C-alpha cells in the first residue's frame, strides 16, 4: 500500500465511525425527516436529537480521542518509552483534578472557559512533576513508578475534593472524572474542548522534526541543530493543553494514548513525528468505537467510556510489558 | 425524613427531642427551620439513645436490628411505611398523630387537607396532558410514588408511569425529547454548589425544546414526602395544566 493510501484509509475509518456514532442512540429516528429537517434548518425533535445530542457526542469522541492519541504518541516519542501515556502516567488525572476544583467551587458557573483552563493547568502541573521527578532518560520502571504515584495522588485528591462539596450528587461524580464518559455532552462542550486541543496540537506538530531527530539519540539531535530541552518543553506544553482540553469535558479516558501509537507505528516507518499524526487518527477511531460499544452493550446504565478503554487497554499494557521483559531478559515468569 | 415532617407539623411544643439530619436541609425539607431548633441524629443508635426518647418513629425499611436494639433499651418504637399516595399520606399523618398522643389534631388536619385537595383539584378533566419528571442525572419518577399520584390527581399523565419504567429510573435525554411531553417538571437545585448531575438539566437541547412556558420547577421538598406541602405542589400542577394542556 502506498504512503498516501494509508492516510486515506485512516480518514475513511474515522469518518465511518463518526457516522456510526451519530446513528447509534436510544431513541429511534426517522432518518428521512431528520436529514430533511437538519438541512432546511427546521427545528423539529429529530433534528434536535441529531444536532444537539448525537453530533456533539460524535465530535467529542473524535476530538478527545485525537487529543489523547496524539499526546500518547508525543510522550512515547519524547521519553523514548513504549509505556508512556497521559492516562497511565497521571497527566490526565491531574487535568481532572484541575477541572474538579474549578467546577465544584462554582467558578465555572461564572465563566465556562475556566473549566478547560483549570484542566490544562492541572495537566501542565502533572507533566512538569513527571519530567522533574522522573528526570531525563529515566528507565521504564522509574517513569512508571513516578506516574503511578502522580496518578494515585491526583485521583485521591479528586475524590477528596468531590467529597468536600456540599452538593449531594457531587461525590458520586468521581466515576465520571476518573473513568470518563461522553454521555449527554452538548455542543457547548465541543466549543470548550476543540480550541484547547487545536492549541495543544500546534506545538506538538511543530516538534515533529525535533522528535524524529531525538529518536536517533541526543548527540545526533544536537548535531542536527535540535535542542532536546526545547523539544521537551514544547512537547510537554502541547501534551498538557491537548489532554487538559479533552479531560475537561470527558473525564479521564485511559489507555487510548497507549494503544493508538502502537497500532499505527508500523505503518509510518516508526518515525515519532509521523506516528503522532497517525496516532491522532487512530485515537479518534478507537474512542469513537469504544463509545459506540458502551451504548450498544446491554448494561442497565451506560458503562463509563474509561471502563471500556481499560478493558481493552490494560491487557495490552500487560502484553507490552511481557514483550519488554522478553526483549531485555530482565526476569522470568514464576509459574 | 418524611416522618420528621409530619412529626414537626403535629407534635406539641417540646414534645420532640430530635429529628434526622436531612430534615434540616432547606432544599429537601419544608420544615427545616423548626428542625434546626432540635438536635439532629443520623441512623446511629447511640445518638438516638443519647437523646433519651420515650418513643422513636422509625421507617419500616430501617434495618431490623435498629428497632430490636431500641426496644431492648426500653424505647417504644413505631415503624411506619412511607406513603406512596396522597391518601396514604393522610393515613400516615393520622398514624403519627396517634403515636404522639395527638390523635384529634391529626384527624382535624387530615380532614382539612382532604377538603382543600378536593377544592384544588376540582372536577376530573376529559383530556389529560402528558407530563415528564426529569431530575438530576436524568432520572424520572414512575408509578408507585407520591409525585406520580400527585400528577394523576392534578389531571396529568406521567410519562414514566405510562411506559412502566419503575419508581425511579433513568430516562435518556433523547427518549425524553422524542416523547415530547406537554410539560417538563424539573427539580430545584439541591445545593448552592454545582454538580454535573444537575448541570444536565440545563442541556442545550432541553433549553431549545422546552422554553420557560413548558417547564415547571418543583423543589423535591414539596412532593417527595406526604404532608401539607403536597397541596402547594398540587396547586402548581393544576395551574400548569390549565395554562398548557387544559384547553380541549
């Protein structure tokens, strides 16, 4: 398959899943009427269901998934570590903590834009903590341990913050923030998340060449005129902005940033820069597919989206760890 | 909690020594002011015994060991079932009054409430418009509940009851829009602080489909529990029916 052909296939898959996401829902619709009303701008119930309920959900699936996929690929490229991912390493949980503080304190009621800004600040803090704490060239084990600590701390702080709210429903919303969901989101949420994700994608995409050069080693990168610390700063910032924007409206959806880069890496010649772009597409496809699945599963109440991605992603993480062990011969199975 | 309301209505001054802590919540409890003057207890037996009561009014659904322990401690226990209809509410009101030794006051109040109800509701109407209750997290209220009975008395059909959705069940936003009820009944905010559960009630799709005239905000305190406050809920529901769906 030619290089351009692969990109077309990826876009086709994302487009098909977007369409599928709009078709799936609890209310049966007469599609002829719905499409006619949408096109003529007639304010009917079918048009409202499509435009105000299903469209935002599908768009958010694509935007959030792309942000997570891109952020995962960027972190894996920068840290040269196949297990790096915003969810696993606690960046998403820090974003959720920022969003929770802003939302439940009532600040968001005064100004909606505070929500993604607080989430982005939280994600930035998480990224900085990860870089400072684990340091440059950390081993897989160190990085994961630091990530686990940040993740646990941010998750616990989120639950604690929610328990402090006097609102009786707040405490139970820890499920949304730590497991993620796209249920009942509206176009308002798309308007909040999309600009942040685009803003985060700009520095990430600008650092494509830098990441490619870094993959050859720091000396080679320096010889090519790339300053590694500069790449790290911009990639960290881009990751925080994209993840913050996504988590502010969807909660923590884990493992998408882990799986998406691995799914596309063989098709783009293992170059981190190209992986990032392709991983955005794969992340969108994965999130959309998981979000369709939670709506089709016969569970009493809709399953959280993060539960679905964890069901797929956690075994994948285990498989990666196994492969890593086999490659390094660092330990053998016990049983 | 519901029996707190009735006891606060009926008890003689100084007769009550404690109420449950939820009775002091201004958004759930119409008699929160009176409740705040009394010590609050949670469902902890130690706390209840600490108040040295002669009588405890207990929900029939409370764990069996609570009633058993209280009896062993020499406290009289009256276990009552929550009212699921207005008529049951009046019966419960008489029960609570009886238990408090104020049977006459209870009977007088119950008769008075029944008279007022008949006056508010009036003659049954031929056309019964459709109402849907939508609460935090997108839950709706179905058959076998006080809100369902009050809706029926006020001349409404209840969407959740017609679909056999159970007493307290999730109703997806899409399904709600497709059902196109004549009136949407929302909860008041349960706290001055926000929650996602309640933010859902301000979803753009709802704001567009149900402008102000087709919605009614009814705080849970007015129709969750049996009591005189049910008449306020009935008045509002009947007024909404006359305004929206009453014209044949």
